[in-house]
C-alpha cells in the first residue's frame, strides 16, 4: 500500500499540545488528542503517527519558541512554523478551543493556505534576544526617568535655569538634592538608585553587543552595514539579529514588504488606490529603519563617524553607501517640496533604505 502523507496540526501551549491530523485527500481532518508538551511525549507521538517521510507538521509561532521545530527536524520530520496573523479566519467565528484550532491548522496546512515564517538559527536567535533585551532596558530607563521627574514635579523641585535635563550637570544637581523628611529622602534615593541600576544594565548589554558586532560570525555584515548613514553599531547589529539571512530575500522589494513599509493598496477595475503603509512583518526592523531614515535630511557628507566606519570596507560597499546618501537626501526634499508631511516622506525614505541595507548585506554574504 502506498504511503499516505499526513498533515499534522499542533496547537501548542506551555503545558499541553492539541493534535489533529488531515490525511492526503478530501477526508475531513480528525482530532487525535492532547499530549504533554515534553520532548519524550512528542517523540512518542510521532512514532505512533507514522514514518518521518509520511508526516508534515505545523504549529503557530508563539512564546514557546522554536524548540519543537528543531526537535522535529532532528528526527527527520518536516515542520513548518506558521505566522498566526496570516491564518485565514471565517467571518463571525466566535468559538475558539485548542481542539478546533488544531483541526483548523491541519485542514489549512493540507490545503496550502498557511504562511510559514523564517526560523532563525540558534545563534541568530541568541543575538536577537540580546538586542531585544537592550530594547527592554531602554524602555525601563525611560520609565525610570519619568517616575523621578514626576516625583520632583509633585514637590515643585526644578533644576536651576540653564541646566538641561539628563546632562552631566543635571545629574550632579540631582545628587545634591536633600529632603527634610526621611520618607521623601528614601523615596528619592530609591528612584535614583533604580535609574543607576538600569544604566549599568544597559552598559553591560551594549558591551556584549559590541563584542558580537566585532568578533561573531555576523561581524562582517554588521561592520558593512555601518557604512550607511544613520546605521551605527547598535542599529546594524539589531538589523542583522532580526533579519538573520538577507539572502533569503531574492530581491530588495521583498525585504521592503517584510518591513511593512510598503503602501497598502485597493485596486478594482480601473480604480487603483494606495493607502497607509501595511505595518505587516517585523515591527522592530521597521522602527530601526525609520529612526535611521531621519539622518538623510542632511546633505550628503563623508566625515566624522561615517568616515571611520567606512574605513577598510570594500569599494563596492562604500559606493552603495554614498549612492544611498545622495538618492535618499534628494528624494526626501523632493517629497517634502511636493507638500508631503515629513512623517510620510521619512516612511518612503525608510522603505528605500531597506533596499540599500539588502544590497550591502548581500554583497558581504556572497563572499562569506
């Protein structure tokens, strides 16, 4: 008897995995049952379902990570991690259970209606966690500053005239403050100490990012990306961590679409309307590119930090970086001159900057 391919849908949670199977053909998928989310239980399940060559497994990307994906690949079973936001849903569907989700996954997987995501290598995932930990620390840093300034505002304590917030002089002024009441003195001291702790955490994370940017396997790509204006070490490392392999995009527009910076569109017949950017894909990459895009408001120049970062890089990489400066600066002022709001103009610049990032990274990946 010919082997029949089985499409297995897994609804994965922290403790349990709901399993459904859709066999090749047109038969309705069936619910198999629920197992514990443990490597031994998963291995036992796959042995019960059939030979590795018969099985095709999928599950949604989520907080449980990619351990299940890597385990299945290690025993020769094809596995796909699915983008949750792109799973087709029936209008008006209001019932959601693990059983129904698993059956739906198996059914759509067999029909080829699911969109897979790129699964990073273990090294890429570790680097991504490092840069995201820094992002979290920076958010905590901002909150800690706000708490401290709001505390001072409640008691109408303001810095002397001419001292800007969060400069060295401002920190010296904070350290000189004293309060009559012991309770307020304790509160202020704890707020300030909490801020110092977060800044030390950021320094430790940035030191490790610097090590990865200069010594890791990804260091050549990270260094090359820094030839672009607005893309310094933290931004370059973050882009590489989030995207992983740039060569997986066959052309630059595919990376632009991945960032969610392309305009949405509604076309029917002779009518074609473009709207706001889609904001699909990786929001971290989109934010990084938009922040970097603001640098192209300034006239093209090769001096200071940019010149240092370009030193020792191949001529073709430097040529791409210079072309980016000229093209994006010119485009920004052309869009603003037409009356486009600066925010929309920057989104357009960020979209094209993604293309230059792709070009630089692919040049390096080709020779690596």
